[in-house]
C-alpha cells in the first residue's frame, strides 16, 4: 500500500521548525536532495556566505513544504541523517586540510637544502654563542623548494630556532645546479640583537645592520 504524503501546504509543526544542520553544512547538496533549489544560490561567491545561514534558519520549513513525508518522525529522521552526513563531510575535509598543512614542514625538512642550512648554522661559533649548543628548529617553518627535472632548483627558508641562551630566525637561499645544492645566502637574526649574523651573502642582498664588508 502506498503511503499518503502529508499535506505539503500545511505549516511545519513547531517542534520541527528548528535550525537545520544538514542544510547549513551541505547547503546546495542538501537543497538538491530536498527539492529546495533556492539552495543553489550557495554556489554564488559572496552570496553563499549569507545563504548558508539562511538555509540553516529556514531549511526545515522549505524541506517540509517541498518534500513528501510519511509523518513527523520520517521528516526528523531524514534531516538528522543529512546533519550527520554534513558533519562527516566537514570532519573529513578539515582533517584532510590539516594533514596537508601539517605535512608541509616534514616535506621542507626532508630536503637536502634544509639539512645543509641547519648543518651550517649549527657549526658556526657565533650562532652557538648566541643561541646555544643545543640549537634546534621549531616545528613550523616557512619557505619553498622548487626542483626541476633537469636537476636545477631553488630553495628559500625562514626557520625559527631556539636554544639554551637565545632564539632567533634563520634566513637562507640555496640554488641547485646539476643535482647539487649550493648556499647563496645564510643569515641568522637573534632576538634582541640588532646586528644579524651573516654566514654567507653571495646574493649581495642588502642586510640592515650587518657588519660592513659582509
């Protein structure tokens, strides 16, 4: 026996007229699944920022009016499933983004150019005196590495470091030729110290407060 749908023109029962998390989290996808095509406005840049909140606030009313429901429990269960699906999608998406961003330092630190930079500053007596013999890098670092198939490449780093006697930031630039990295620029700025420690400046970059002749 076919189930007779509720009167679609009837006003939504007050107990069902709530914030709709499925509509908020999945917006236009939820709209297609609930015959609420106004949700497609969420695909328009800038408009989508407002639309997702409109969907959250009015989504239950629109879904009730546009759908075919056996009873209130059927409606409640369906919208709850949409909310669960939306939560799963967002958790997976955020987790994927976090894993991607969190993996960047590992990628940078795994490169020979990075190891060359860290080995050079750890061997410098001036850096050890200012930072400490236990000098280490922070987890989050900045920079980029570009290596071409021909064996050429370029790398730049901004590396926060700290040790027993101080902390600072390492700035380095390296180039890759025929598969080998060479240091072009290596500067350590120690926190609280005006003059930087310049280990190499073959790029001839103007360095404020550096010693004359560097």
